[in-house]
C-alpha cells in the first residue's frame, strides 16, 4: 500500500508496498484480483463479460487447436506423404495448413468487437472517476491523482487485455500441443509435461519481486506528469523533478532486471528441454518405433508447447504488475452506495494486501 506524505525521491520501495509473512501463492491472489477487474469492466462497459469475453475465448480456443494440432499433423502428413509418395496424405497436410490460415484470418476480424469493448471501458472508467471527484472533491495528493486518471486507468485496462490475449491463446496452444505429443508418443508426452512446469515457478518468483517496484514506478510517473506540466506552463513546481525522474529510472530498471530473470530462466528451460526430447525421440526413430514424419511432428509440438507456456506464464507476470496499479485506482471505482458493486472488490483487495507475499 502507498503513503502520500513520503519522500518522492526515496529509492526504498518499502514505503509503497508492505511486506508480510504469508505463504500463499502470489499468482493465485493476483488472479483473483484480475478476475475482479474484469467485473469492473463489465460494470462500466455493457455486456463485456456476456459478449467480449465469450468472443475472445472462442477466438483463442480455435487458434490454440489450429496451432497445437493442425500444424504438427500437417507437417507429419506432408513429410510422410512425400517420403511414401502418398499424394492423398500430402494433400491432406496442405489442406490442414490452408484451414489454419483461414482460422487465423477469421478470428483476427472477430476480435474487433472485443477491442471496442475495451476502449469503451477506458473512457467509461475515467468519466466515472471524474464524476466522483466532482461530487466528493479531492482527498489525496493531487499530483498522484492526475496520474491515476490520465495513465493508470489506461495501464490497467490494456494490461487486462494483455493478460487475456497472451494467456488464453498461449495456454490453449500449449495444452493442445501437449495432447498432440501424447498422441504421437505417450512416454515423450509425460517428459514434455514435466519439462514445462518450471515456468509456473518462474512466474511466481517474478510476481513476488515486481510488485513493489511497479507501485513506486507508477507513483513517480504520476508525479512527473504534473511537474513537467507546471514547468511547461511556467508554474511553480512543488517538488523535485530531477529526483522524481531518478527514482522512476531506478524502479523501471529493477523491473527490467526482473524481466530478464524470467526470460533467461525460461529460454534456458525451453531449449534444454527441446534437446532432451530430441535425443529421446531420435532414439525411438533409430529403434524403428517412430517415423521421421512423426519425429518432426513431436519436435514442432514440443517447440509450440514450450513457447506457449513461456508466454502464458509471462501473461501472469504482467498480471502481477497490473494488480499493483489496479489497487491505486480502486478507491475511485468503489461506489459509496455500492450501486455498482465495487465494495466487494475493495474488501477483497484489503484482505489480499494483508496476506500477499512479496
């Protein structure tokens, strides 16, 4: 949680987020908060969960199936068709590739309905916050409040979108690709499943580390907007812009280092697992248990599985950053009369703030 009367240039982010000694999963608590943010979008944007979410689910289920099943099997059919001079099998592989292309084109167009709901949600949230300020006045640091309205609302909504549009397609693709590996060789399927589990651990570590720095970065960013505006208009600056920018730079660099940890660990897991599965599947080929076409399908499906899991868990990392910013604007998305149902959300965040592990 954040305090208003602190040194804006202080580099110690502990004043922004309190530490606690719980043992609950950060990914789990952030996911609960993210689901509640979707409820907010539904309250401010008509039929977001009835129309927008179903569309995006259908889109990414279709894409996941096409990417995780159609493409590996098309490669198998094309290679085996050429090897065995089976024209029908070869044509079947080509048809699967064309079908995959059609799936991606149609689903890309269908997403426009969902994106229009998102942009409407941003405008509606800002109107709601401004209307509330007009009724109740400003009861916090005005400099931070400007950043919350002008930047944090956009940050939250677009990051909710980033989580949904990154998590769903990649997770669905990884699951279907794993299914494809099992269909080719169950023993290799078990190994492939075990090899993708470390990504969950990396995302958990990332989420625990990034929240404190993202909270401070958002606060410094909000203050810098006001300071720069005052300088441009020749007004007095109630603060130290240089120190604020220095602290912002410190926080964002910390976030970038944590990003590098996730991707370095993830890529190491990805390619070492690919090498292991290539060796094991290659032995099956030399023993005559698998054909070359099946081997190519397994390797492509393994590549797709790891790529999907790396990116799906990255979506949960983004979620960890979004949870921090969402808490900054909750006071203004909560109705005092509970006419919009935001008090339930606020209570969840207060409980979650006490239990989260950073």
